[in-house]
C-alpha cells in the first residue's frame, strides 16, 4: 500500500463509511484469491522418491518410471515439491545410466525449484546430484564446489544421511585429485556415521573408495580385501554398479599378478553386469580387462576383438564427453544467468505492483473528492508530492534495470566468446594431440617418427596452454577474482623467462628476438600480471612478424619512471581495426603471418592488467612497417 496512516486521518473524519467500503471493494478479492486450493499429500511424494532411490540402482527403467510419476503428479496438481523431487530423481537415474549431461540438467532444474523455498533435504540431494554428474565428466573444480555446498547444507540442517553422501562424494573427488589422505579421512567419517545409523546403502561405496586408495598407494592386499567387502555389501544392498566395479578392479589386480584365467572370468562378470545396468563405462572397462587377459594367454584374436569393442565405446564416449562437458558448463552458467533474469523480473513485478497500488490510491482520492472539496485540495497537494517521489523512484528502478540488462548482455557476450574458444581453439588442439597418441598407442607411428613431430606437437600444446592461461585470467578478471599486489619487481628475471618461453616459436619463424635493458632496473608493479602482459605482447609480435623479421623488447630508464616497449617490424595494424583492439564487446582477433590463430583475449588482458598497475597501454603502428606497444611504470 502507498497510503500512510496520517493520510487516512485526513479522510476518516469526513467520510469514514465511504473509505471503509472502498477498501473492502478494492482488497477483499485479493485476500480471497487462491483460497480453497488443496495441496497433495507430500507423503505420497516421499514414498515415490524412496521407490525411485531403490529402483534406479538395479534397473534404470524403473528409476525413470518413478521419477516421471513424480513429475506427472507435480504438473497435474501444480505441486512444486513433487516437480522438484521428480527432476532430482531424473538427475540421479541419468547418472546411473551414464548420461551425465542430462543428469546435470535435471539436477539444476531441481535446484532452481528447491531454492525458492530455502534449505531442505531435497535441495541437498539435488546439489549432490549436480556434483556427481559434473564429477563423472571430469569437471572436478565445479563438482567440488557442489560437494562442499552439499556438506554445508547438510550440517546446517542437521541431516546425517545427506552428510554421509556428501562425505562419500568428497572422498571420491579427493581420490581423483590425488589427495589420498583427505579422501581416507572423508570415507572414515562417513563410514562411522553410516554404521552408527545402520544405513547400509552407502557402506559399499565407502569400501570401494578405500580399496582404490590402497591400490593407488601400492597396498594390493588391503585393496583386494576392501574390494571384496564392497562386493559383499553391494550384493546385500542391491548396488550392482559397485559390485561390477569391484570385480573390474579385482580383475586388474589379477592381470598384474599374471592370473589371466581369473581376470577373464571376473571381466566377463563385469561385462554382463555392465550390459544389464546399461552402463557403457563399465562395459568399456570390462572389454579392456578381457583384451589384456586374452593377450596374456596369447589368444591374440580374442584379445583384438575385445580391444576393438573397447575402442568403439571409448571413441563414442570421448566424443560424447566433449559435447556434454561444454553443455554442462553452459548449464551451470545458464543457472547463474537465469538467476539474474529472475531478479530483473522481480524488480519489474515490484514496479507493476507499485503502479497498481498507485492507481487504487487515485481512485479513492477521486471518489472522496466528489463531496469533499476541502479534502480534495489538501489531497492533491499530498498526491503531487507523492507522485514526484514515485517518479523519482521509477526512474531509479528503470536505471537499475537498464544497468542490469547491460550487465547481462556483457555476461552473455563473454559466455559466447569463452565457449567459442573452448569449442574451437582448445578442442582442435586436444583432438590433434589425441590423434597423435592414438597412433602411438596402436603402434602405427614409430618412435623416430614421433620425435620428428614432437616439436610441432609441443608448439601446439604450448599455444593451447597460453590460450587456456589467458582464458583463466580473463574469467577471473570478469569475476573480480584477481587482486593486484603492487611491490618492487626486478625486470631481468621476467625478461629471461619470456626468452625461454618463446625460443621454439622464434626459431620456427627465423625471427630475431632481442631485449635491451639494464640488469638492475626495478619497477613498482605486480610480477605475475606483468609477466602475462609481456608474454602476450611478445607472442602477438611473433604472430604478426614475417619470417626473418625482428622483435625488440626495451626497458628504458626515463628518470622517475621506466618505459617498457615491445616493437616489431611486422605487418602493422589497419586504422579501422586499431580502435577495436581494447573493446570488450568485440574481442578483435586476426590470423598471423603463418595463419596462427588467436582469441582476442590477450590484448584485453594486457590492457586491464596495465591499468591495474596504474599505467596505460598505448600503441603506435604503420602498415607493412611494424607495431610498437608501450606503457610506463614507476621506478622502485
């Protein structure tokens, strides 16, 4: 409401019955709206959820059946809790099936609904599901964020069962990151709670994690013991996925010990369970065990047959993984973007409500003013002042919406650029490296031939690393995650590092790269950011300098400051392109003289990092004569 109690007193003493009648007319329908709508019983939802939990571990089709029943219940009765539970169970069932991209999408759908109602057990489970699907796609950093959030939510709510699952997943990701001590600690804590509560379903997974830790640490006897424990508990609890993984790991231990018949037997059991579960990952591992087992028995025909089946699944999984990882990053990014859109819609809704209430206010004023001329005069005065305040508020809100819309536009542009780089520059380089390794693995290329192509492969990997490094720095700058630490910095070590980094690149193009500086020059700056700036500027100069050209990096003492220049005699920059260099929305990029590809992020990073250190990056260029980038830094 826009009225204040003092405003009402101006009218009540003149026409109290009229005002009361108007208030009843205007607001009584709003109070009655939505009454009588009965919500379905949440116990039915919880029962279906429990059935889905049991079914998905033995038969994914049954898991999908119960998950879809929950969604149908939610849609038919407009019950958000049922819809959220349905999406959560779909996320888990897709995970069991091995369809991690769809699993992540459904988990994020569940999180969006649960978050509207605050922390809950369902939210903890949905967050865990998102982390599990990210983990299986090897997006370990994002997965760890979701696991840690699930642990914090479970502790906040005092929920021990979800806390067990959080410890289980934190143990798994710690193992993947090579932190076996932390992984064992999480597993030990989770096992203690599970045994105390008598919750058997998580125990086989903890045993499986501990078995893998012992195997990676070289304790084969302990690994075998815990694998059999995991298999026994998995059979008792109906977790066939853990049973299959246990046999696959025991088979690999048999292979190490030369027990090929035993390895083949366990491999066949693993394959049968993987096929029954519909898990391509377990089937792929089983084919590799069988291939190695038959190779040990010198049955090369069967070994080759199983290896081909392994390669067939591996290739399809690799291609699917590449697409699903990008789709998963986009899904997480979209979750954050949609949150921004929701905030904009909420702001617009609040403004609409204010406008609606303002109309109600003016209706009351008009009706009362018919018989109350004195009250009208006073009311108009008050209304005029209120309207001015309201207009000011509207203008401020509109400005806020415009600013948020602009920010969303920049976020979307940045997102599109980042995914373009991941999908093209990095993807192509990794694909080339994979092809080379496949040739080596299949013995279609000799070591001599590998040594001949190794320098080119290293150059490709170095270039991809630079792109990835720039991408990481750029992402951190966009999230305000980079802090500038100004301190005395000696230039000579940084310049020496740049020389070492680009040695192979300049030799390939027969370019002369020289540095002119005094050994004792020290400036005030941030050493890591200064390294990034010089590396990108020199890399850019190499890219646009023709074979046989020259590049000079100069640090000149100018008294109170030092001028740092990177000068080349390359192709130069056209005037119409010059003004696009440092614009965020363009990410301007051109191919180099040897068709070297770029992303456009390097110069943007240089521009921002130089500004962070209190200077300004400037450029002088002439077509076919070369380009000079320079900036000034205070002397230490």
